[in-house]
C-alpha cells in the first residue's frame, strides 16, 4: 500500500496535482461526486482494502485537510482509478466513457433537507470556508517569515548518484506529488515509496534538474513538492533503485507560531466539516450504497 498526497494547503492557497491523476498511461478514472458525508471516502477505502487483500498494488491518495480520509485510489495492475472529484479538487473525465466516467453518490440521497437544516448547512459552509481563508493567510505569513526555508548543503552526493545511473535508453516517467501535507493534525510526513525512511540530504534547488536528468536516462522519478511552497521541491525519489534525496528543512523559529495557528484553523475547519457530514448522513441510503459497493467489488474482482 502506497500513500501520498495530491493536494496541499499552502502559502498559495490550495494547490492541486489532481490533474495528473491517475499517473499510469491509459488508466480509466471513475470520478466520485457527492456532498459531505455521502460515503466517498468509505467507498475508496473499501476498494483499496479489497485490492490489498488480494495482493494487488494499491496507491492511496490521502486528503490534505484530513489525512484519515481518502481522496483517491489507483490500482496500476487493473489500470483503474477512483477519485473524489468535488471541490477544492474538482475533477472531470478527460473524455467521458473513453478514459473516465462519473459515480454519483447523490443518487443515494433519499429526501430533501428541512428549512432549518438548509440554513445550518449554509452557515457551516460559510464558517468552514472562512477557516480555510484564515489558514491560507497564516501560511502565506509563515512563508514570508522563513517557514519554507531549507538548510544549505552540498549537492555532491546527488550529482554523483545521478551520474552513476546507467542509461536505460528511452525516457522514464516523471511524477509530481506531495509526500508531506499541512493538515488538521499538523505537518504530516509520509515515508517514501523507495521503501526506506532514510534520505540523502540534497539542496532543494538541485532536485528538479536531477529528476529530469534521471528521467532522460530512462528512470521513473517522483518529485515531491513542498506543501508550504509548492514551487519548491522537497524530495526526489527513484523507486527502481531505492534512492531518495530530501532537502533538510531549516525554518526560521519565528515562523513556527504562524504554522501552528494555521493548523489550528484547519482543525476548526475539520470540526465544521464533521458538522456538515452529520447533517447529510441521516438523508443517505447507506444500505443501498453498501449494496452498490459490494456489487462493484464482486464485479471488479470477478467473484460472480
């Protein structure tokens, strides 16, 4: 099971890499649509768990607002992917029916909201968006105060490793993603897909050129961007040869309170989102959704 982020709560607002999902050429994307609490993450978890139980490679996209929630699942061996296509990472199929389609979880919404519920939902949504605006303002200030600064270090090890890579012929695939995220639970750093937690220190400024050079030699590379400053690289992973390079963060001490305040705003947003979900759930036919999901899994893994 491989986890990563495709969205970032950053100094530039919400930054999305969902346009590059799924990463595999020719993969078919099922775009999930539905409101808060309508079961999108639960369906994604069910698909990921069933595939993992059968020994398939599973890539999971974690939500940058709440890392306990899923926003996407990709099964490379089947060439199939599913993703939450609602804001702020709205998604559409490239060409409907050819490389993607929709899964409308709103079809399991069973009755309209009462007037009081509608008013409360609108109020919660306004407060929720306000929390995110506050968080982004604080993250902008955090970057200005040096929160995205990294430690100066030599690029000797990085240049030597890339130079020593044999030329495979042809071109590899360069994938961009986030390995870290600023979330309601704080700054989350995931272990790298090269299968090791140890990273060789490298300057952030040297990582993009190294990734491009490795790609030209035929190696698949993963360039991980900084969640605070997405224009800056944070790590370079070469999964096929178990190499991982990471810039060493060295944020200015005065930026830390701003990051902490932004996390608190994201935590408040999560509480408000929980309130939205709580109002949607009584209106959902979860029995019907469960039956639909179980049928999907049987068809997906040819168990009928």
